[in-house]
C-alpha cells in the first residue's frame, strides 16, 4: 500500500522537515498544501531540495488560505488516490487551511498529527487521540535547516588552526584578566600593525574558539556547526559572494543557534558597543524560524554601570536575544548551562553539582 505524507506549508519550515524525517520512507509520496504567496517564495521547493526528495514523488496543491470554498474545491480537484495510507501534518498554515485539510482527508485512510512548536511529541488527532514521541535520533544538518528557509551557504566554513591556537589565546586572555593584557592581541589592534594575521589576532580567533568550545560541549558533528558562515538567498542575483555572514551557527536538538562573537580589549566601552551586534542579530535572524536562538558572546566583562546593565538587559529582552555571554560566563560555565540565563535557569543546586562533577570526571 502506498504511503502519502501530507504537510501544510508555512513560513515555519522546521516542523515539515522533522515530520518528513520521522515518518517518511524511501518509497513514500510527499504532498504539500500551500498558497500562491508561499510558492512565490519557492517554499515547497526549498524543503524538497533540503531533504533531496525525488521530484516524481512530490506534488503541491495550491489553495486559498482565506477562502474555505475555494480551498475545498482545489483539494477535490487534486484527485488524491483513494487507496493508500495518508499521514497528515496539520502543524503548518493557518486555522482555515488545517480545518479544510482535516475535513477532506477524513474520508481517506488517514492519521492526522499536530505538534506544538516547543513540544517533544506529536499529538495524533484522528482517527484516535494518542501521543507519539518525536524521534530524538533525528538529526537536521545546518545546510538542510538553512536551505529549507531559503538560504544557501556560500564558500567554505573554515576552522583556523594557526599560531597561536585559539585555545592558547583564550587561556592567555583568562590568565591576563582581559584581552588588552595579551601582547599578541594588544599588538594586533595597533594601526601600525599590518601583518596578514591582524584580523585573526584582533578577534577572528574567538569565533574559532567558540566553534571548538560549543562543538565539544554539545557533542556536535561537523554537519551541524559552522563558523564564519556566509549566507545568500537562494536564487539571489547579487554579485556579492554572500549577503550576510554569521560568526557561528549550529544545530542542537534541531533548533538553530546563532552567535555574534566579539573580543573587546578595553573595559571602557559604553553600552552602544554591545548594542550594535545585538541589533544585527535581531535584524538578520528573524527569517530563520520561531525557534532560532540568538546569543552575543563577548570576551570581556559587561559594563559596570547598573543603569547601562539594565538598559542592555531590556534591549536584549526586546530584541529576543537569549543571552549576553561574558568572559565570566566562560570562566564559570557548567557545560550547556552557559547558554541559560539566570532568570530562566531551571536547574537546582543538586543538578548543577552533578553537571560539575561530570565535567571534571571527563
């Protein structure tokens, strides 16, 4: 019996990616219910390309997201095969789209699922209500994630292993009490320094350190992480190699994490020094889905002024940035807890102690 996976296309591509990866099989057929607006942005094509789905096994049905009669008519005109098992993902689209798909597929041999954006399980709504855990073994690569949202990675994502190594420079910064006290870094930020490694020594090395650091503590494969990630809109006609570049990006538990990594060699920076990369993070990541997590990692102490700290915290919250990671966080981290803000941390003292013991045992 043929197996059909039907997904409703929306601006959130991640639920469709996960659904197909969990329930799809090599001989499955993939149906997509979409709108004219979504297809003008090639939304379905991006998902098909990201997952390398065979074109001959895919079909897109266009309906009007705000017209029930037209949606019903177009679903009827699609003439879906009567014989076959239909697995329907109702998570995407608006309420009218999911209602019309639900009504239409009830007359087929179908099972219909819904998964809230933060849920670790699917709720089967029809023919009976049951709960199905999301498969924790499913891994979405960085390339797959970005491609499904309409972006391609341009060029290489280098990991530099020069001299001094990133780990060596990081240790020097910690031991010296700040980047300004490390001779190599202090020398590189001088206007008179013209060597080829100027960019590396003055700050690029910290991106590579963060790459190594987060790859290790999150146990990531190379397909899930990249530094100096250049992105370009798929189909863009611009002559530039990339439209935007991000210091660090990685996928953990199928969520996207995006970082700006900065080395500040002075304690005298005002709050504007932190605000600029925060605005960049907020403005350039809104197109990566609702669950995209954003962080500013700064190898320096945060401003000492209580007023400046309060304003930065308010801006962080308003822009949807998850955390400002300072040099103190890197010095005192307990594994993955480094990305958890003090306000939202759910770990009690016993749990933190266990994580700390695990770290030292390793």
